[in-house]
């Protein structure tokens, strides 16, 4: 590709993304407040973008979600988005290992009056997921969102696939990894793990899948 054309393409993509986030997608006042507080953290950039949050809420609604799992909660923004669309008797299981980050989310969940719908598990994600499997909760969940350590994604995907009902949806974040997945010269462990999982899900006969360019790449896998 011509260098000038490539630069123009990048500028267009950035401009369109900014337009979507600033002009089209609107966070609630509480969600905006949570985002501002998160942005003050040294790793605040880990928070999902507003368009990702909006899409997750719509996707969860589309499967009539009553029971959901989130692997990797950070400061609770996406959990707030999903919990807000759940019925009053709905439940979101959040898996994270940090009390420091999730305490921020808990504060906003309470303000939004959705904390009773969220069950926060502070433990390694596989420990929580396996406990759900062992508790005979296989195929009882409607929706799962995975946004944690990338080298653990394959294990999280397999566990969630057991827990999600047929017709349910698994969404995985960061599946483009800032474009690194398309550069064959990049061969680090994390990038390769994401590449391999993208291929695996594409060829997985247990699901119907699609990789979207929203945010840093959202992989959607609908269980057959």
C-alpha cells in the first residue's frame, strides 16, 4: 500500500472512531463518572471504549440475558453496562483477582442500584469457572464476556462454552491486539495466543463466529 494512502486510511479510521464515541454513543452520567475516575489510574487505558460497552449491552439484550459471566472486570464499566440490562432477578458473575480495581466498580454498581445483580468473585478466573461447572451450572448462562489475561483466553473460552446454553453468546475482547495479529514479524506469546484462538474459533464447529473491528477487536461466538 502507498505510504500516503496508508496514513490517510489511519487518519480516517481514527476520525470515524472519535465520531462514534463522541457523537453517537452516549454513556450515562454514572458510566461517564466511572470512566473519568478510571482514566486517572496509571493503567486507566484498559477500560473498554463506550462503543464496546454499548454493543455488549445490546448483544446481551439480544439473547434475552438473565444470567451472565464476565472474565476480567477491572473497574467495573462493562459489568455496569451488562448488569443494567438484566432483569431484577438476573445475575452477573464477575471474575477478577484485584480488589483495588474492582472496589471502584462496586461503588458505581451501588450508585446505579444494580449491585444486587452482580456476584463479584475475587479469585483466579479458572477457579471460579470450574466451580460453576462443578456446581452443575453447565449450559445455564446466556452471555459471557472475556477480557482478561490473553494467554488464558483459550481456557476461559472452553470453560465458558460449557457454561453457555445453546443459542447463548461469548464475546472476547482485544482479538486484534492493536493490529499486532496481522504482523507476522510479531511473534510474542500474547500475540500468538490471540492469533491461534482466532483461528480456533473460526474453525470451531460448536459455534458460529464473527470478528468485529469494534474497539480492539471483538470476537463473537454463538453456541450452536
